[in-house]
C-alpha cells in the first residue's frame, strides 16, 4: 500500500480502511486485471474523445509515468492535465479534496465555455 499512497499524508483511519478494502481483493483476479491493463492499447480510440477531459495525474506514481498524462493530453483534443504534487498512485484517495476542487473548477470552466451556445443552460 505505501506505493499507492503516502501513509504520512493521510489519516490513519483512512489508511486502515483502504488496507482493509484492498485486503478483500482476490489476489489472482488483481494479477489478471494488471495483466489485462498492461496488454490493452486504446490509443487508436483516443482521438474520438470529443468531450473535455480532466486528467488528475499523480506527480510520483510508481506505477504510471507522468509522461503518460502528457501523451494523453496530446492525443485528446480537449484534455487538461493537473499534476498533483506529493501524490503517488491513488491520487483521488490521498488528495480527495484537491481533486474534488479541481474537478468542480474544470466543470464550471467548461460550462462557462459553452454558455450561450445552447449546449448548457
């Protein structure tokens, strides 16, 4: 679990809950999911994404390179990246409030961009 979240940055009760929930996972299914993710390539579909996309990327995930978010931004026309400093992999767990604020701001910004066009009211 220390690779997913910085245990010094989250509440101990939350860390205990996360560890308990992860402990319920069936190990061979987790390994199969990882294998599926590693062999899946959805790159060809990315240019079909037409809606705004917010990428909340951990600045220091041991599993996913920060370059992956940059590549995603290049491939999706309306993608925006926000790197979350101090986050490892489970960015929405360890930095939930920051991610929630960023999401609300992103949605408000997007709605403002479409106001007056008859898309959002």
